[in-house]
C-alpha cells in the first residue's frame, strides 16, 4: 500500500485496515514486535503507556463456582467477549490487550473512554442476560496507577507472522485488577435488552484433550527478589523450549469442530447483528459438513480450510505475560511434576509466588473478524479450572506467606 493513507494494523491481536490516526493512537502499532517468547523478561522491549491512556479491566464474579458447575465455556466466552466487543466498537484503533480466562484487560487512549465504558456496560449486560454471569467492569486512568508508584509498560510478542499479542510489566495491570475486585472504579451494566456487538466471536470447537499427559495451567508472579524472578522465568522458558513443539495444547491439524448451536453459541448469536436467512443457512450447512468431517478442501469464497487451521494453531495465545507468566500447555506428567517442584523451591526462597492447575482438556474461544484473512485470534484456557483455579492457588500461596 505504498503511497496510501491506509495501512495494516494489529489491534490488540486483531489486524485490520485502518487510516493513519493521531500519534497517541499509533503508540502500540509503533512498538517493534519480538519473536522469541523468552524476550518477555527483557525490559528494554517495553515502553510505558502514554500519560493520557486508560486501563480497561473486566472480571467474572464467582468464576470459580461457575467453573466448578461445569460452566468453563461460558466463563471463557464472557472474558473473550470483552476484547471482541471493544475491537468491534473501535475498529480503527490498535490497542494492547490480554485474555485472562475469566476476564480481560486492555489499554487505550482516554479520548475513547466514553465508547469504552458504553461497550463494557453492554458486554456486562450481555454476560448477565445471555449467560447468567456477573461481569465486573472498570476503567482506570493510567495517572491513578502511577500515583501508586506503579506503571504499565507494554511490548508486542509475535507468535506468528499473522498476529501480535501484548505483554505487560510494571505492576499496574495487576493493581488495576485488584481494584476492580475491590469495587473501585466500577460502573453498572447497561439496561436489559441492550447488548454489545460480538461479530466474529465463536466457540464452535470441542474440548481439546491432552495428548502428552496433562493440560497444565500456570501462573507465576514476582515476589521479593526481582533478579531471582527473572532468572526463574528464563529457566522455566528454557525448560519448556526443550519440550517444544509438543507443549502446544492444539494438535497440528487444529481442533475438532463441534457443538452446533448449543447454549453458548446461542448466547453469542444474541450479540451479533442479524444476517439474512440465506447467509445463515449457508453458515450452518458449512458447520454441519465440518462436524461430519466432509468439509470441502477447495477454497470457498476465499476461505481455505487447511490454511485457516494452520493459522489457528499458530495464532493461539497459549503463552502470555501480564505482570507475570501465564501458560496453558500440554505436557507429560513428569514435566508437570518437575515444573511444580521448581516453583515450590523458588517460592520458598522468595523468588516467586505461583499457582498451577492440571486438567485433561483445554477450551478454545475464537475471534475471527474474517475467515479469509490471517488475523483471527484464539484464546485458550484449561477446560476444568484453568487460569481461574491456578489464580486461586496463587492467592492461597500469597496469603500463606
């Protein structure tokens, strides 16, 4: 597009065509991505958010209880809906974001505060009315975080050539999430009957079974000694790297399509604009063929299933960093035992606090703005507790210090 006023952007993780915006809008876009995940602890990769930005945070109340009731798909869907809704409300903005399993966090220029608050209120209304979940929401000025002598610094990790995911350090994001849970900065949901635009969001894949032993959900945060923590994270990532690519929770051919029009799918449909009957019928026929394993392999309307599945695996966010390391991996029991033992020892010597959870399956929630483009993103979590249960163990470890 040389010579054009438009360019390809990556919005949080979502690539779109957008006009060149104000300088503050280009902050995240102009960060140079890194491709080795081990660079997440290279602090020179990070840049502080502009002073006039805000942090948006959302979290499912009583998510642990909901997951114990087998509602992990609903919990993951509500968390992913936050990022889908904000992306749809601000399609021309590039913003850093992260999915936490039972919630999500992101940053954006404060000029969009009104749109963001309206979108979060609508998403919270959808989560309660369609899923029966209470989505707590808040918007916090970065200035309030810096007043606590904390900060939010951002970098961009490129797991593939298709997308980037934001990584965060500085302690400010974790502080914002704590304030949300304490009720600070919170605001109410939208009225009944009002919903966010969830176009592009879907959950039409069966649970992904562990192939090597166990799906391990892991959260590790710093404790007393920052240098020991960085060394620990480097050691963990080197250990995991020796097991790659087996650690990826998705099989190389991608997950199995399933669940046509179940409760979660119907809830998501309520957040999408109405489409003509013919288009809706074509979509469901395509889904039925996929479930039966007879989906045509030839390109249809620009869509190539084999390429899409390869991109799906490449684009999945099974490793992330937001004021701590989070991973969802498929690993042998022996490796899971080794990781737990190393983390126990590191916690005893003051290098970290941690929480892990093991399960037999992972759950995938997707945001696909267009099936013919490579920018679709896929949020993965353990299917029987995942990050929520790992976070609960992390909280118990911190309280027991």
